[in-house]
């Protein structure tokens, strides 16, 4: 079971700090979804579309003013986002967008590699023509975003492709888990993606569509597993090297700088 709403182990995040202990049974959590859901959905959408970067502060007062609601509703929305692993709640420090460390990033993709192949196989047994059209629409939207040089939107539509397959599979629990993993994957990609090409190549998605729409569960599962593993291989989880001194950081040779001072 993946831990949620906790501080990270491997590769400490930029949001380091003591985290609160979430309890889904609190009175605030029993409020109607209609009251805090727009806040939750708005913040989540900004995170998965990379408009809110990992480590970004989420100030309750500011969010409450933007939505014209009480801080109580904002707090409920942030608690639910923390439960999903995309927000960290730090005692006496407030909330921020989660910053997955290398170990958590690895665990997220390992979980995806275990679950998504099963959902792809199930989708192959349930695929309808309308589902095929919906998957192709996601690919077209991703391609259009790349054509407009909008990689953030392309990443969103790439994840949407995976979400749609999970929905087609018809397994509510696994679909919900994958949805949360995909949201957390967007943070991982924002932090560790080092490849020049788009995160999900259209070729891999097209192969998946052909296998799933063709009613081939075993092939669909294999292609999905290979696809998720390939995505993980394109991450650079090594910590960035810190420059040894200011001259290295600025790319200025010391001798050249001294010569300029003497002139």
C-alpha cells in the first residue's frame, strides 16, 4: 500500500518538514463534495498541468480569497489532495505541492508497472468503438499540444490517455489508484524528466490502441508494461551536482575575471 500524506524517504524533498496526520473521519471531511470540490479540482488541475511546480506554497488565506470561500473549505480540499500524495501538509509551515524524492518516484512507476498492464488487459476485453475514438482523441490532443510547443499540455493529455484506458477496464478501485499514481507521476516528470522528446511517444500509444481495440489482452498487458518501464528509464533520479564554487556556477573563468578587474 502506498503511503500518503507523509514526509518522503529517499532524496528529501524541497518541502521537508513535519507532516500532519490525516484522518478521513474528521467532521470537515463529511461536508458535501460540492462545497470544496472546485477548490480541490482547480489545484489538482494546476498541478498535473505543471502550472504549479513541486514545492510551490499553497497558502490557505490566498486560496480562500481567490475562491471566495472560508479557510475551512480550503483546508478540506488540501487534506484530500494530501491523501492523494500530491500535496504535503506541514505542521506550522502550511501546505505545498509535493516534491517526490527519487525513492518515491521509483515506487510510483513500479506501482504503475504492476497495475496498468492488468487494466490494459481488462480494457482489451471491454473495448467498444466509442472507446477507441476517445483514446485516439487523447493522442490527437497530445500531438496538437506538441505542435504548439506546449509540453505541459502534452503531458496532461498523455496522462489522460492512461486514465481513459483505466476507465475502460471497468475496475473502479484499480482505476482510482492509477488516477492518483498518474497525478503523482506528473510531479515526478516535472522534477526528473531529462529526455528531449515528449514523455509518452505517440508510437507506443498507437500500438496500445491497436492491441486493446483488437481484443488482445496478453499483448495489451505486455505493451503497457514495456511502455511504463520505458518511461521510468527516461527519468534521471540522480541528485543534481552542486557547482563547487561561484565561478563554476556562473561559468566564468577565475583568471579571466581577475584580468578584467586589473584592466
